[in-house]
């Protein structure tokens, strides 16, 4: 066999061998990641809550220390499934009679409004609020800061709550800052509100206590205590999907407004 032909045959054999090897080890098209990773639950639909009476007053006065719409989202995304169950309706029936029949997005909106009302009663919607109470039942030493307990932030919380409820408060960092410094971890709205969600879940789900009880973390949710009536007033503007019945006082006020409008129209 001529040398040239022999070389050509050898080269052809080598090319075929390489091709066969590549075919055998071809992994084929890659599979989509979704097939090998667990499904990620969809993000909840968010719905801004109405303004509480105190938020409306602040808006009329041009007061910037008020509730921010993004805080609704912070709460709505953090709500555990337990607070959205139909069984929770017994706790909120006074304010939201249709809770058990509402869509999830509307339930989240209700709780966002609830926390806005709670903040209005507790701190006047002021994120940097800081109060040291003198009442015997609360005038105690904070076991984390080792000073007299101060109620701080939108929901008037304490550093002890970091351990009790898993809240993201850092006293070692905050102790170097001024009392009303917005950079304090306990005063940062997201930290404060997320802690509030944990506290509420503990009360309603873990301890199975009602929303309004003398054993509540917040004194404004304790019937008969100072601040309770303030909280009730802030719950006046709950979302319309709640189907809250109109009180006699509201009906009387509406009737007076209608009568005044009719009288004005007749005089023209």
C-alpha cells in the first residue's frame, strides 16, 4: 500500500475515533434549574392600607413624622400564615366582621392597618419615639441594657424583646448612639414592625390569647387601661372589605351632614 494512502487511512480512523468519543460523552442540553430545586412560593400581593385618623390629622398639618406606605408592605410580607387563617376572625370580629370570608390580600391589608392604628396609639406614628414610664408595673430594669426600661419606636418595644421574641435589636451598637437617633436598631421602622409581628403571633397563636386582653403585650390593647380608647379611635378607618358596621354616632354624624347639605341646596 502506498505510504500516502496509508497515512490518509490513519488520519481518517483517528478523526472517527475522536468523533465517537465526543458523542459518548456529550451531556446533551442542560436541564432547567426549576426541575432540581424546590418551588419558591410566590410573593404575596400587597395592598396599601387606609390612613388612620391620626395619620389624616398629620397630613392636614403637614407633619412629616407619620406612617409611611412602605411600612404596609413590610408588615404584609412578614405576616405568618397563622394570622391569615379564618379561625383568626374571632379575634378581629369587632373591627373586621368579614375577615374569614376575605381574600388573602385583604387580610394582609387589614393587619397592616391594625399595626398603623397600634402605632398611632402607642407612639403617635413617630418612629423615633422613646419613653421611660414611671408606672410601677413597667418601671423596671431592662435585663439587656441594664437601665430602666424604655419603650421605643413605632410600637414602643424594649431591648429585652430581642431575646424573648427574636427581634433584630442590638444594644451593644445602639448604646453608643443618641436616644432618638434613627440609626438605632430598635428605632429602625422595619426592625420595630417585624418585632411587633412576632409579638402578636406569640400572643394570638402560641399563647392562644385574644387580641384585646389585659394580658396583652401592649397596654393600648388592654380594655380599661390608659390608651385603650385611643387605639379604638384609630381603628375607625379599617379597610372597607372588612364590612365593619357603621356605629350610631357615625350614622348620626352622616345624617347631620346630609341635612346640612340639603338645607344649603334649598337656600340657593
